[in-house]
């Protein structure tokens, strides 16, 4: 892989991150925000893999495995919170819980 | 050549991600997310990261997406809700879009700075990844397992059903004559 293709891949990874960030900011349904968070986390994953492949280093893939664990934990907690929120208060909108205080 | 395949697959992933983020239907959004994850797996395979590609398909597109499907099954999908989501999307998109475009513009100079050098890098065997994860990175793996345990307990705690309240005759009985 040349430097140029690595730069292309890194730009693609940044675009994925930006698209995910756009989704998190623009959506208000909690479920759709979680889907956008998955897209957001896919960007760094692509960056790690591309950099690891460029340098022939296993650390890129190892970091991807760690990132996978983060994403799994985030999805588990996020979806549990979403279901709990819907069962307790019947809202699926993150704006309607912005007044939460302890 | 394989880098070219990876770039094309990454571009397809970006398109699918855009669809996932902008569609107002949860099911459609989920399918677009699945497409993005699978095309990313193709990019990983093309980059020589076989293990990462397999994990991407098995865990991301398999397990995580299945969990999303279970949750999507519980929501009611009415036309009114979809229309509300659509109108809200049309109202608020400019500022987040500006933020996203700004982020992409910040890294675009990297394209110009890259010198086209000789191709380097090779496919990384799974053995090397395992040796790294369970050798020098053992503490990281332990921390990740703590995180997974905490997430599992947290999800279990948040997802439990509250005990149903007893029927309300004790409240009336306690009132007494007044």
C-alpha cells in the first residue's frame, strides 16, 4: 500500500466518523442515535486497520478488537437504557429527557 | 490493487452510512447500517486484516445488529411517527452538516501531503495479533473484560422488570376513620 492510498483510507475513515457525528447530532430518536454511534465507531476502526496494514503491524488489528469490545458494551448499555426509558416514561426521544436531575 | 479495492469498499461504506443516518425509518436505517458494516468488512479483507474482517462480520454484523433487530421489533412504526422524524430531520440538519463537513475538510490536506512512495506492508497473520493481545497487551484485554462484565451487569440491572406493585387495598385500609 502506498502513502497515497493510506491517506485516501484515512480520509474515508474521517468521513465515516463525520457522518456518524452528523447522525448523533441530527437524530432525536434514541435508537437512531445508537445506530449513528455505530457508524461513528466504524470510522476509527477503519483508520486502525488501514494504519496497521500500511506499517505491517499487528497493533492495528489488536486495537480494532478493543474497539469492538467498546462498541459491544456501548450497545448493551444504550439499548438497555432505551428500553428502560420507554417502559418507565414511554419516551423514545432524547430531547424529552434533557431535564433529568439526580 | 488491493488497496484500491479497500478504497472502493470504504466509499460504499460511507454511502451506506449516509443512508443509515438520514433514513427516517428505523428498519431501513438498520439495513443500511448492516450494509455499511459488511462493506467495511470487505475493506478489511482487502487490506489483509482477515481476522478483523471475520470479527466485523461475526460480531458487528452478526451479534450487534441482531440485538438492534430485537429492539426494533418492539417499536411501533406508524406513518405519523415517520413523518414527524422526517420533518425534524429537515429542520435541524444544517448545523450538524456544517460540523461534519468541517471535520472532513480538516483532514483533506493529508491527501496532498502524501508522497506516492513504494508499496509497503503485508498481510498480518492472526498469530501475530494473538501474540500481541495475550502478551504485551494482557492488561488491556483484562480491562476490556472488566468493561464487558460491567456492561453485562448494567444491562441486566437496567433491563430487569420492576416487581409489580401490590394491589392498593393497604392504602385504603391505612387511612382509617377521619
